[in-house]
């Protein structure tokens, strides 16, 4: 599953704002799990959902799990969950 960020993301940010799936599409994000943004592995502990009950924010992120240094990510950066 993949999406993109919808806002710039500072390297120390504990939240990642993402483009949610469409209102009529099945949800692709779990309530917590691991994801990758531009090669950086991170864990998100919870999510925030929009008015359509679709995930648009990954919260309480623990970053730099895979040893790749955190970095600033521009809006439109690819985010992949697994």
C-alpha cells in the first residue's frame, strides 16, 4: 500500500499527514504499524481519520528505526506501509 504526504514533514515530526484513500475505497492503513518514507523506516502508534473514516494522519511516529537518518520530506513524498 502506498500514498503521498500532503504537507511538508520536518525530520523530527511525530506525525505524518497523508492523502487518504477515496471515500468509496477500502482502507489500506492499519491502526498502527510500520511504514517507509523516502527510505526511512518508522513505526506509527495510532492514526487520525477524516470525516469518511479514512486515515489521513499517522501519529506518534518513532523514526529512524532502520538506521537511515531522518530528513525533511516535501509534500508529495511517497509513504509506503506494510
